[in-house]
């Protein structure tokens, strides 16, 4: 257990070895930061600000933390390395900062982050031939496509409902697993 408590210092931020720790903390911070524009001005900076913060900022951070922590047990493989975890955390930060300052780049970066998170379980599932788990990777891929749908001229209502549906389906797929598979 002592190995789980050790952290590696990266600049001024400690990045622990368990993926849920930084990603759950970032999700909480993102949820708080998502309402700060209202507190400052009474109005969101853009009409889609809150929706994008929740669907493509906070929710993917929670999903990444949960999936990357549970994946070694599901597939009986080694956890992701600390270097990969640090890179994913940095990637998430870049996408969120783009959302705040460069909104035209935010959706493609959010999509790329979600698709990167999807690639990790997809690779591990394929390597271990746990075909029952492909649904998790497939739902993540579909969620990763959701931020790109407005650019494809899909109506806003349709892509919003698709993003919500894929998020709910992914949560259900992960949470409705038999309890015995977690231990």
C-alpha cells in the first residue's frame, strides 16, 4: 500500500499513480469553474458554455478517472504508467483552457481527449480478447464524436441529445457490471 501513497512531483502539481485521483479532482474543479462566469457577470460567456463544460469537460474527466482506474481489473493488465497519466491530465487541461480562451479549438480538442481515452481501453480489450467489454470503448468513441457534430452541420438538438445519451449509456455500461468483476 505504500506504493499507492507515493506521488511524483511534476512542477508544482503532485500527480498520484491512481488515475481517479487527478481526474476526479479536476472534474470537481471544472464543475466549480463552470459556474464562475455566472458569479462574475450574471451571464455565461457563451450560450453553450455550461453545456460544453459539463458534457466535454467534467464528464470526460470523471469517465477517464473511473475507466483508467478500473481497466486493470477488468482486463487483468498493468495500470497505465505515470507518464501516460501525466500526459492525459495535461491534454485535458489544454482542452479546458481552449474552451475558456479559444472556443473554436475546444470541441476538436475535447473530442481528441475523449477518443484518446477510448483508445486505451479499446487497445487493452483487444489485447486481452475481453469482447464483452467492447461496448465501453464503442460508447466512448461515440461520445468523442459528439463535439464534432455541430461542425458537420448536425442540428444542435440532435447532437446534444446524442452526447447525453452516450454519456448515460457509458455510465450504465460501467456501473451495471457484476460486482464480482471489481474484486
